[in-house]
C-alpha cells in the first residue's frame, strides 16, 4: 500500500489509541478483581491513637488497610509482617498484607508525633 504521511500518522494514532484503551481496560479489570478478593479495612488516626485499635483478620485472607490521619502525619508499622506506611494528612495510604500466621501482633506509630507518640500503638489479631 502506498501510504501518504498523513495516512500513516492517522494509522499510528489509531494504533496508539487502541493500545491505550486495551491498557486501561486491563488496569480496570485488575483493579476490579483485586477489589473482590481483598478485604478493605479503614483505620483512622489522630494524636495518639488508631481507630480501631484492634483489628481482627483471618489467616490467608488478603487485606488492604486504608490509613488516614485526622490531624498530623503518622506512621503505621507492623514489623511482624514487614508492613509500613506513612499516613499523610488529606491522603489515604493503602498497605496490603496477607496474614500467614496466627496470633496477636503489635503495630505502632514510627513517625514522631508528639508527647504520646511512644504509646501510640494497636494490635492485629489473626485467627484461623
Ligand atoms: Cu507517632
């Protein structure tokens, strides 16, 4: 086929547009399937506590914690599962984990936030 530069440009744009569309659909489908199998738990913080301060999870069930702060920047650190997130005012911080062991595990604030910082903690209880 003897393509003019204009035709070639139109064809290129069409190919790029299709690729973008396919990519977008792929991302949406991945997000949807992730939504259906992950349990989402919202956790809000303020000086110097987490709410809820005790989170019950089931072993093997993937979970997303959606962390927010009502006042200043906080940390979320769950060392037993190597999970960490900075909680920034005005944003939702997502951390993911799949609990692979049963027990009670402490999470704590690892960003200095004031006088009660050292006591700012909560626990995750994983059951079978
Ligand atoms: Cu703190």
